[in-house]
């Protein structure tokens, strides 16, 4: 999936839509897709101007789901896992100028044992990476949550891309 998002999709878009400037890109995602957006952004600061996420899994090496997934996909060497963990990556790729936007529902049943946004917030603070973590009361892990705040994310990206 990484190669598709970072290499193949921009090439496909550029070839089929020459009016697009694929050097001016942003990335966003929800849940595990939010985790992917964050890790892809951090590893490719030259390709993406901004990132946002809804309820991302930001520290999978420290939650049961992430440990199970990483063991199955990457093996038992936990040092290898850090390349796929946004909270670990932020200390390595911290030359971030655009504010990272994360919206998280306060009533999300995965908040405290799987998503762990406070860990990412702490890691960003430690390396002075600009983060806007918005905890939204009354919201869960649903698409209704995304639909409610998607306009803010579009504005966030438009501002980073200097669009009207």
C-alpha cells in the first residue's frame, strides 16, 4: 500500500490529469488509514505539504491490536516496528513545518487502549512538532464523526497548499 500511495498513485494521476500539480499534495485518513497517512507524511515531508487524521492509531507498538498486527506482518523484532509507528517516527522525522491536525472523538471506545493520541501529542511536544489535537466530546469512531469535521480538514489542507 505504501508504494501505491507514495509512488504509483501520484504517477497515475500525473499521467492522466496533467493539470494536477502532484508536487502539491496533502494526505489524510481515518483510524488505521489515519495511521498510514501520518507515517507516510513523516517519511515523505518533501512530497506532502500537510496531513490530517480522524481517530488515528498513532502508537501501535504500545497497543494490543498493533502488537498482534506487527508481529504477524513484521515479525517479533520490535525495533523493526518503529518504522511503522507514528509516535516513534516523530522523533526521527521531526522537521515538520505544517501543523498536524488530528480530530479524535472523546467517546471513541478505542481511545484509551488502542488509539493513544496522548502518546503522539507528548512525542510531538518533545520535538516541537506543531500538532492540533482536537478531542471532540460526544463523538465515536464513526463516519458521522468524519462527516461532521471534514470541512475543517479540507480547509487545513487548502491553507497548507495556499489554495483559496
